[in-house]
């Protein structure tokens, strides 16, 4: 424990607030005393244990595809289902007829480096058209069986996620790897005709879903790589005649040539329902650590850490002093994290959510964001090797103001890896930057795992007390 207390005379604190020599200090001698500012820094062994979550909300803006088998991590299989967001207009001149439509392709885009595993590992995906509406309460355990015809895939594509086949210029320039999947010509014609005959079908995603419920994409071959898809778009390719000018003997003439173009008609976006279908079986090393009651976290899904935050001890220490005129300034909580050794570069989750266990389910179901009262978030600092929850003042104040000893439910928290979306606002006068959280969802970006060293957690509690004489 590192305890720092600074004592200052009360009348001196009053004098220190004076702005100029004309400020009156009459009456200062009537309130003589001292103020003690306490900065209590404790290395605390927080009670914690791992819990396996077999099912969780898998609706996310991040879409995972592939399979990965790593001894230390485990076996991960990822596929996804999604509704499609249509373009409200065709974007093709009315002169272009159905006979000029060449093809429809689903373009799967993966950011360079946006994968875990071996980029050279051969893989295969299959795309199926859904035959009925997706439920709204999708989890990772959703079984698409019965929602598609396994004998009639829309498209099949074998691929790798390497960029070695690109030319030198594109290798250094391109930021993405594209995986085109050709879909049936009949499917292309059907959508093209629908834009002309039923334009209202494309006005709202819910209306479009009645005729086109969505897609199911699964990986059917390969087990060496899992990719985080940057986007999934459907492009309609077409051709048309074009009068191309050319000069011959000083005279400008024209010739008819065929030009080709494309337009994006459908995509996957947050405005429509999509969810990852994820199966994760922990590896031998993870199971060993869990058996030793190590505080584990894994993604996507798997283990979370449940813990008892020692609010009762903090409040008891605070009340052991004369706190009748006390002011609580700050409460922060830091947890060291260690990487689980592996050969596939599987690192530590970037962000943790600390939420009351009693509110864990409702937190994600209601799309809530951390409120610094019953839920908090922290990014992993690779320099210090810690997660730091810095905004816990309101939490401890509410417990103090109740006048009751904190209950087990008040101190029961779960640590869950999450993806945080933030926005920043700069004060035009002070240039102070304020960060606001706009979205908090389960972490689905890539596989990750870590051991939380809760035995060496650091709690910093800052408060002041005033003694009157």
C-alpha cells in the first residue's frame, strides 16, 4: 500500500483562494483547522475467476469468416448471416436493357493485415440465399439450417489472403484484398428486372427483405486463417455501345466500341440485421489456465472474468477517518494483463468493459454504453501493460451516500472484451478535447486472449477530509 496524505491549515487554504490584496479574510480565525488530502494507492489482490460464456449476442458491424486451429488458443469457426441493404435506385441509364447485363458478383473485401493466421492457407467460401426471414435476437449459436438450401449455393470461391501475386506497384499501393464471387446470371436478371418493375421494393430494407431475406456465407474448406471482412458488396456488371472519337488524316471520325461498367446494388451495413455464427472450442493451454482459476479473457466469445471489486474495504477505510467534511475526488482501477504465448500472433484484447454482473445481459441487449456508475471501459496500454478504469468516482459515491454496507451484487463485476466507438469534441475556447462513447459491442474484430493479473491490481482512491479546531 502506498498512502500519501497532505495536511494544510484551513485558514491557509482560504487565503490561497484570494485573487488580489483587496480580498477580505475577516473570520478566517474562526475556522482554524487543517485539510488532509489523501491519495491512497493500493496494490490489491482482487478476487477473480474465469467464466465460460457459450452463448452471446453476435450482432456486430464486424464480420468474421474462416477457421483457425491453434493449440494454445483452440479451434475457431466463423460464418455469418446477413440481410442486404439495397440501393434506392439502379444507377444505370434507362437505355440499358436486361440483355446488356453481364453478371452479378459479391465482392468480399479484406484489409491487408485484417486476418489472423496464415495468409497462404487455401480456403473456400460458399454463398447461399436465405429462404425465410432472420429472427431479431441472433446469437453466435444461431443455426442457419432450414433458412437456406444447402444443395443450391449462389456462388463458390476458393481463395487465399496473400497479396504476393500482385504487381509491385499494386502490392505497395492496395490496402485491401478483394475476393470476387460470381453469382448466377438468373439472380442478376431477377434483381435488374425488379428495379424496373417494383422500384418500391428497394425503398426500405425491411421491404426488400420480404422478397430477398438475405445471405448465409460459410467457409467450407481450410482451417488456417480467420479474416475480418472490411465490406461485402454486390456489383452488377453491364456493357453498352459507345461512340468513340478517333482522328484519321486530320478528320475526326467515330466508331462504335463496347464499354463495360459496374454499379453497387446491395451491401451489408449496420442498418440491417447481421450476425456472426461462431463456434469456439478452447485449446488445451486455455483449459489448463481456466482449471487453475486464472482470470482469462478470450475473443470472439469464450472466457470472461468475473470479480469482486473491494468497494466495502475502500469505504471502510474512508470512514475510519473523520469524513464528515470529506470530498471524494477520484477512484481508478488498473489491471495488469499478460499475453498467452502462441505462434500465430494472437494478442491481447484492445478494450475491456467492466460491468455489474447483474446488468451484463441487459447491457448488450439494450445497446447501452458505459455510464461510469455501473459500467466502465478501459483501453489496453501496451507501454504499461495494463487496463486503466479511471472514471469510477460516481460509483463509489453512490455507495457511500446510501449509508449501507455494499452488497455482494454491488461489488460483483464481469470483465468482457468489447469494441468501443468514440467521437471527439474540441472546446473552441479552451481547446480541451472531450471523448464520447457512441457504441459498445462485444469484441468481434479478431481472435485474442489474455491473462489478467488481478493479484496485482492497483486501486487509487483520492479524497480530502477537514478537521475543525
